[in-house]
C-alpha cells in the first residue's frame, strides 16, 4: 500500500505548521498605534473669555510700558531744567557780585581823592602855621567828602531850627525852651543824620526844647 506525501514542514520535523503569511496584511507598529490614539483624542476647547482677558492684559502691559517710558522722559527733562535753573542762578549771582564790586570800586576811588586831600592838609601843617588856614583846608576836604556822598544819593537830615520828628531824629536830651524857641524845637545837633535815596540811613541825635506851660 502507498504512503501519502507529507507537508514539507512535516518532513523537516516541524510539529506545528505555521499558516502562510499574506503579504498584503501588515501588523501596525507601536508608534503608529500611539499616533492613531492621539488622533482619536478630542481637540482642546478655547474659552473666548480667557482669550479676551489675555488680550486685555497684554494691552494694559503695553500701556504701562509706554507710561513708564513717558515718566522717565519727564524725570530726565525735570532734572535738565533744574540743572539749567541752578546754572542760571549761579550766573546771575556772579553777575550781581560783579556789579556790586564795580560800584564799590567806583565809590572807593572817589574817597581816595578825599583821602589825598586830607594827606595834603596834614602835610601843609608846619610849626607856627596859621590855624585859620588849616581850618579852611579841612573844611574844603569835608565839603568834597559830602559831595561824594551826595553823588551816591546820601543827603544830610535838617535838624536845628526845625520841629522834632521821631521818624528822623533821636532825642538825646531836653532843655527848657528859651525866648523865641518853640516846644519840641531842635536846638542842638550832637550827631548828624543821613538819608539814602529818601530812606533813613541814620537818625540825627539832637537836643530839643521843651515848654511846660
């Protein structure tokens, strides 16, 4: 009796024959399976209200940055203005001091001429010199000195023979009025007073007459 033919795998000694592989069927890989799983997940939901707040916050941040920049500009401009004002004040002070120094130099130079005349008067005094001539020379120097003061707006306050004025005079004493003298009349001047451009520079010190009747 003839034995039937065996399958090639059986002839090779394989106890469990494998089914043939269909070339059209491909097993999916692990990476492909994950992609497929992700593709199946739903898309995230975007909340319009959250988006509006985010946009609003970004806009406010831009406004804040712009305001900060403007504030820095204002501060820089303020510092520049203060520095310029300080420089102008210093320059004005220097100019003022120059004017004052110039006026003082002019005043001193005028008094130097008076001093020269005093020196000449002293040098002219010789033993046995005429006192009248010396007195006349000193009176001339005194007049020159008064002219210099007058040129700067200094004037002498009138006293003797006038009525006492507390705004201009300082009473050094009172004596009974004599015949022809009025009450509160200035009869003697101890120290002359002066005005500078109409303002009191120094009050006159005077003696006044007083009537008790």
